[in-house]
């Protein structure tokens, strides 16, 4: 079943033309429980990994209990599949050369010094994979179960986002606040944005929550920062947001129309189908170089 984001309460760029050039395309992935194959886009599903290519390992220190021998072992850790995104499903991706699928893996540990799971990205050309690896190495060292994604099918949906208010000029923020306070409401009701006018734009008109490709960063833990490519110095762009939740129980503005019934069930599993939880409920954002996606990527928790 497709997933459809409800229409925004208004076209904010029509009301504030200054925002129009700041609009960014995003694709909400809408992961939902399923049994994806290696030939499909997925979160936590099997990868189209060639048998003649070594599986990636994390070389940080790991220790785990071997239940067969009852002894503790240590060594490199096979990385876990996080997502596989086919360009045919996610046309917003900009792959290098002939590549038509992106694969993301991570180690399910919050390693020092950044206390986040280290990630690896692989761009691949489907036609070059002649034999698929069906039994990848087992990841035995797992610090947190929340870093082991449940297999999910994807229901991609393209939307438009606008920058989080921290990226806007003070003048535009003041205009948005005045406008929020002056919003018309039904007779007998009070304007909920009188005390906190910034929440209307933040919650309903700017950045969509959940797993997505592209779009705008969900700043909040830090002020906006520019991530620069360590190879060419270009400003990097958001590639993938790995989210702890697709919506917040206190804000249902972005709940897909097909999932509206879940609003009646607090902490519904649908709002976090992959059961991934990033650093106590945050987002892990991956960034890539716009001139060469093969340059080393960057990541940031927000």
C-alpha cells in the first residue's frame, strides 16, 4: 500500500516568497514490516552483494560471547545491512557513473569518539552482479539491539521541504512568528500559536520526520553547520536520514493518510517499523559530496 503525506495546511512559499528558492526535494521512504528480497529497496533487508567481493568489517575493538563454547571472543565485526536503495525507486539519488543501487551498512556499536555507529556506503551496478551472496557473515557483537533494523519494505514518496528555522534569517523568522500569532481560528477557539508561534512552521511546514533521502537537515541538537568534503572541499549535501521515529506522538501533522488510525494508538509500532533508535531517539544523517558521491561521506547526529 502506498503512503501519502497529508497536504500542508497552506503553501508557505506562496505566503512567504522568500522561502521559494530554499525549497528542497525529499523522498520519504516510509519503511513498513515486510520480507524484502535482495532485488528490492529495503531497510534491514538482504543486499544484492556479489560473492566475489569481500564483506565489510568494522575494525574497532569488539567483544562478544560465543554461546556454543561459552567463551568470550574478540575481533573485527561484520557490518549489518541498514538500507538498500535502488535508483529506479529513489530517483532523487545521484549515483556515480553506471551505478543504480546504493547500499548502506553499519556496525551496531556507538564507537568512540563520536558515540555513533560507523557507516559504510557502496554504490553498485546491478548488471555487474552475476552471483549474489546469500549467507553473509553473522554479526555477533551487538552493543544495542536498536541498531539491528527489522526488515522493512519501502513506500517512497516525493515531497517538498523548507529549511528548519535555524537556517532562516532573523527577518523571515520574525515574519513567520507574527503570521502564526495572527492566524484565524474557529469561533470560540484560541490560537494555539500565540505562546509558541515558531511551532507552526517547525512542526507542519518545514522538515518532515522519518527516514528520507535528500531534503533539509533537522537541526536542533546543534546549530546548522556546513560539512565540507575532505577531498575537494565542496559543501556536502544530505543523502539519507536514518530516523528513530516517523512521527512524534505529540505531532501527527506528517502521519501518512493511510496510517491515520495509528494516531489512536500511542507509541504504535508503525511509527518506528525498523525499530531503530538513534542515540536516545535522534536522527543519523549521512552526507555526500555533490560533485563526486564516491568521495568519503560524512555523518551527523541531530
